[in-house]
C-alpha cells in the first residue's frame, strides 16, 4: 500500500477540488447533491476522486465505487441553547 499523502479538499459553489501534495494535478468534480442529517454533511460528486485504498481526506470520510461520497461531521450551531 502506498504511503499516505496529504490531500486537500476545497469545497466551492457546486464544485469540489481535490489536490494531492506533491502533484501539480488537481481533480475537479461537480457536486450533484448535498444532504445534512443528524449532524453529518454528505456531498455526492459526479465522479470518483479517490483511490480504492483511500478512506479519509482530512476531515472528510470517503465512500463510493462509481462516484465519491464525501461526508463529515458538522460543527454544532453557534449560539445553540444547551
């Protein structure tokens, strides 16, 4: 298995850019859908942006065989009553 490298995920307006450290190539994917349920945000991308051995890009958990699903815990809302 290859050594883990740093991968940067930038979420823009309707797109996600994935850049691997040490590479001059970036992968751009459209966001097909976005769901927020039970404190988890899930982005469904239009293509596969991860390798089969990769499970995590920083705070993002990876899933998918044909397209990538990115998921992460959402921070609690500020000013929420306890």
